[in-house]
C-alpha cells in the first residue's frame, strides 16, 4: 500500500472539508456534503460555513432552519449537530442504540429501575400535540409519574436518546439568542424517521462509511467511529470495502478512501482559515495529528476557536467588542502575520456586517 504522510493527509482533509478552496455550493448541499456540522454552540456553524463557501449569506442558513430543510438535533457522538432533514430522517434510527448508551452512561444510577420504553411512550404521547417544549418543561410534565430520577436525567434521556427530536428556531438563527425548545422530528418535518433496517443488514451504516470518507478521508475505521460515535460499523466497512482503495499512514494504520476522491499534491498551498468551536474537521478523527499537534489536541475539546496556518492549527481566536483577537500557538513569520491579519479582518467584517475590520494579533509564545 502507498504511504500517505501527515502533509498528504492534511491536504486531502482540507480539500474534502472545503477548506483548501472555498466552494461554490448551496448551504444545504454544503451541510449534506460535510455530514452535518457540530452545533451545540448555536452561532458556530455560521463561521464554519463562512470559512468554506463563497459566497455565504448567513440569512440563507437561518432560512433553511425556519423552512425545515435543516435541523438541529442530537446525533453523532450524542452532540447537537446541524444536519439536513433528509439525513436526520435516514440516520436517526441507526444512532438510537449509541444515544441511549451514552445517556445511560451519564445517568445510569438516576435512571435505574425506570422502564425506558414506558417513559419513551409517555414522552411521545405528550409531545404528539406538536407544542414546543423545553427539556425542563417535558421533565416536569412527567415528574409525577417518574419522580426519582430528577428533571435533568429525565429530560435529557427523553430529548437526547429516547425520542427523535429537534431544537426549534429561533434557536440557531443568525445573531439570535434563544433557549432550546424541542418538537418531535416527525411533527416538525411532517415525515417519520426511517425505520431500522432488517436484522442482518446495515444500509445506513454503509452510507455513513461512504459519506464519511467523502468528507474526511482517507481515514481509518477508528476515525469513522470517532466521528459518528457508532461502534458497530465493521460489517458496514467490510460490505463496501471492494469499492474502496487502501493506504497506510506513517504510523502503519490502514486508511480507506473512495477511489475518485480528491487527494491533492502535498505541496498545494493552504490558505489561512478561521474555524469555529468544536469544528468536525478536528473532532471527526481519532488520530488528529493530520491537522493539530498532540500538544494542542485539548483545544478543540475545550471549545477553543482555532486558526489554520498552512493547514494546521497555529492559533486560537476570540472576539472582543468589534475586534478579532488572534493568539498564536507558535511564532509567525511576517508573511504569516499578514495572511492571518487579512483573513481575520475579513472575519471581523463578516461578524459585524462590515462595521469593523479590526484584528489584533497577540505576541507569539517565547
């Protein structure tokens, strides 16, 4: 097998993630291509799409949420993701077991003795009226029947695991602060979630393998699992393996990929890109060394926004008043500082509707 070094993997990842060149795609097509965007921080997907698309109008994403073409829902890794309506309906049942396992891993003691199927039926009946409810409202409505778990475990197991739900607008709209209110996916979208596949088959798992490699490959099975949180995909990988090509990385891991997916020359220049908190281009891998140094691996988990320089995480960024503030993690050359400042200025303009182009780059670490 051919060996792909870290730089070759980096350039392939940037190309798949629309970070090597901004893509001329519709917003809904970009969300679909990326397999969704992690979105527990409601405003972060706007920066993620701004860094990937040309042009990008934040109102277009807001409109897609209002018009029910994309939704905010607990899915991969039990985290809130922004995904297309078609994808969530196709994928949700395949994630049920993982979602339950992860919530129960957090609240096993509190939910001990609770009949989850009975709880799910009661929650579904309550929410069948289509009335939006917060997690606490849902838990309080059922607390008389299940008083022991407490509102947080009761609400979270219903919203994040037992019931296919979505967070409703105005949460997630551009420059809008709003609490999380939920409805059943079937009520909001007017379509039922696709039923589980017949036993012994896994068409959704096979589709997830292909979709993951299109947006993140070349990658190992462990990387796929890190992205979606599903442990039971070896059979799906085996089922599509004849469609794929194989490589090895410098550590000797087998990497799989779609044969015709882009794998640019490792010397292809990579532009500066500003990424939002929890971007899947970092979190979507078990081995993240293709894009971030091990010493900085915790930044993405902690929710730091990062700057890519030559395709790798080289700084963090925040916004103070009307200024984008960049904090380098390494020394910048004069050319690096100029490129980061130019892109930071463009980001400041985007975030302020052109009212500010201010960017400040802090001193590099000694």
